């Protein structure tokens, strides 16, 4: 039976959700400004020559302890409920799934994000994803976070794309991820995979998907388009051949992103019908 699986892989912060997921509820609870938190993360990362993702997770725990705020799994999930999504996201998945069915495609959705997985679990759209790969804490017997368990950074995002490609639904299995599997036996082919991200933290994943025959799409917050640095970043992504398309993060029907993704899925369907001519 022909494999008709296609997949859309999303970054989360700035791609589906507005801003960073920690900024909407978690950081305000600590009584500090988001700029203060991220500036301290940057300073500590430079001081210790450390991975910024691990540093921000460490700072979440350090500041919480200093403020005597327990970081429990339940609390993290609750913080995630405060995350605002971009326009159209709430209805996006059912709509795009319905379109994929008209193209005889079996569409799956995944997240690969540097954000906190437990917070993403609290978001209204969590059930729409087959698997979420994101940064995650280890919890003790009291269900309190004690240490970073998974840190997803710029380059490790590509590892999770291979996990999706090979049908590996966990993070810990290093043997399976390194095992050679013939391309035609992999459950989610790269050539029918779309990666949607919001910029420079997603560049390795975007470039890898493009190189493997899939498509990469960069999105941006339309409210910030007038900022020169955003326009410069978008221009570089196109000029440096990192992405196929750039669109506002507006997931409503018939908007640019909707039309673009439907066009890509239609192309995948035609490849399946006419593999010799694709």
C-alpha cells in the first residue's frame, strides 16, 4: 500500500503562539519584566559559554526558588493556558486536515520547539498534534521541576525531524535514531514534510527540510512587520536560500499562509499520482 503520509512540523513560540510561552503568565508571576529575565539569560550564557536554552530553563528554576514559587508540572500546564495564538490557529488544523483529505493525503502535525513542553500541553490546540518534541523538565516525587530533562536548541531541532521521519516517538532512544532505515520504509517522508518556523532559531531545520526535498515556510507576526530588523531578517532568509516561502502568521482561510500550504500539499498529491514526472 502506498504511503500517503504528509506532515507539517511547527515551531511554537512566534509561529503558532504570540511571543515566548513563558512571557504570558510564568514570568509575570515572578514579578519581573520579561526583558530583565531574557537579558539575565543572555548574560549568564555568555559568562559561562553555555547553551542559552539550558540557561533559560535553569533561570526559571533559580528565580522561582528565590521567589518561593513551586514549579510543578500542573502549574506549568496551567501557565500554558494563558498563551495567545495567532489569528486562525484555533480552526486551522481541522480545515487543513479536511483539505488534505481532498488530496488523498494523510496529514499529521508535529511541534519541534525550544519552548516548554509542559506549557504547550496546557494550550487549547495540544490535542491536534501527533507528537510534541520540546524542552522539558525532570520532576521529583512531589512533581516539582528539579532539572532540565530535554533542551531543544537551534541544531537539535534537526534530530527531532529525523525522529519524525523514522517514526520514533521518544527522545531517549539514541540507538533507533542512528539506525539506518531505507528511505522508502520511513513512515514520514522528508519530501512530504513542511516545516513552519518564525526565523533564525529555525534556520537549521528549515535548511535541512529544504535539502531533503520538503518545504520550509517562515512566518512573522504581522503586527511587527514595520520593524526594520524583521524586514531585514525576512529578506536574508529568502536571499540566503533558507526558505521557500515567507508569510504573515495568519492562519485564517484564504490568507497567504493558508493558500501557500494548500499549494504545497497539492504538489505532494501530484507527486504521488505522477511519481515519474515529479
